[in-house]
């Protein structure tokens, strides 16, 4: 078990130390659950009161929040407690599962595939024709990478993920368990002559930039005749649906259960809240924020914040809800 004294922790965080403690710290924990061997964090004023009743010996705290260290306890003041805690979590992070063999005997790697230096290919993995894996790629058990795909260096693909043919993953990406990349886009048209829905072939692919992370169970559909694109640094939560031919800029965020219909365009830095839904062919400008549970039916300008269903500018939505509450009370 890793353990650090207060001075060692402050050297890692480079904060301002208030108070001290003789307790060794063996890990981080929430304020309410922490014990004397834990470090916690206070990123908002509304949590400051919990510090008095917490058993934690140390708290990382944002500058400007009023709190006292107390007996045998310490505060480490930093500009951003969330980022400081992220740095500390890396220090305490357990080692990932160790893969002893470069290519497990039960893996199938086509003879035409090009495998980079230091790759690890686990049990039950399938690597198809003309696949290219960059250096130090890790494929955990039961990953499928079909023909003509590329995966950039240092990318990690967790168990159960399927990357279909002709799709491309950048460097330093993480695909969590059971992600699907490049399934057919949802395209059908009713044919009167046959009296049935006709499937429209989806012959495009998916192109994912560098430093992208995709959460468990999320699905990124291939384009109809071009590419579905995720820009560098984009982060996708669990159970997210991205429809065919959608294009996401750099550093976008999509929270769990949100979804994009086909041909949606997100500018750089767009944030989509949990369970939000975006109509097809909508463009959302750079830096816009879509609140959780919202339904976006039309284009959104850069930097705007929208809420509701259909989504409108956030202040307008709050006014509408206030009027509705008053009407309900009056009735």
C-alpha cells in the first residue's frame, strides 16, 4: 500500500500548506467517508462545513474558501482542487492488469497486420487484414479489430470493444469496455413498390483524433459515404450514441445517455449534458453548453447555454419554468 506524509503530498501538489498532521496518507476519499489515513478535497464553498465533521487528516482546498485545519489536520490550498486531486489520483492509482505475453496464443492476428513495438494483444483478440497498430498499443481480452483499421501509438482498447472495418483511432486514446466503433449508421427508406423499409448502405467510416476517451457501451456509427469524426481531446461518457456523419470538434464533452442524430456538427469545446438529445443536421457552435435532459431542435450559436425541450437560451428557459410554476400555484 502506498503511503505519504503531508510534506511529500504537498511537494506533489505544490500548494500552500496550513497546519500539519503526523498521520500517513494512504489514499483519497470523500469528505463524508474519509478516515484519518485519507486525504479529501473541497472544491466548493457549499462543502466547506463538512470539513469540520470529516475524519480526514488532509484536505485539498480551493483558494478563497474559508476553513481552518484543526488539531493534527492540514489544508493544502491550491488554485483548482479538482485538478490537484486528479494529479494525486495518478499517484495513488493501482497498476493496470499486467499482460505478460506480447501476443497471447489464443489471439488471431492476420499475417498482413503490422504490429508496432511493445504492443500487447490479449486472449481472444481478433486483428484483421491490413490492420496497423502503433507502438505500445494494448488490446485487452476479446477485442475485435476488423480489416484495414489503424490504431495510433499508446492507445488502450478495453475488453469487448469492436472496431469495424476501415476505421481509424488516433494516438493516446482510451476505449472503455464494450465500445462499438463503426457500426452501420441508422439509414432506411420506405419503398412503396416493395412495401417495406430498404436499408441504405453505410460505406463510410469513423475517424477518431488523438487523446480521445470513449466510455463503456458507447456507439459511434460509421458515415453513410464519408466519415464520422471525433476531434482531438474529445471525451465521451458511457452509453452515448453518435449518429452517422456527425462531426465533433476538439475537446468536446458528451455526458452519459446523451445522443447525436445523423450529421450533427459540434464546434470545439461543446459540452452536452447527460440524457440530452440533438436533432439531425443541427450545428452547435464552439463553446456552447447543452443542459442535461435538453432536446436541441435547431442550430445553437457559439458560446450559448441552452436548456429545456425544445432547448432555448438558459435564462429564457428559467423564466418559462418560473412562470409555469406560478400558473400551477394560481390554478
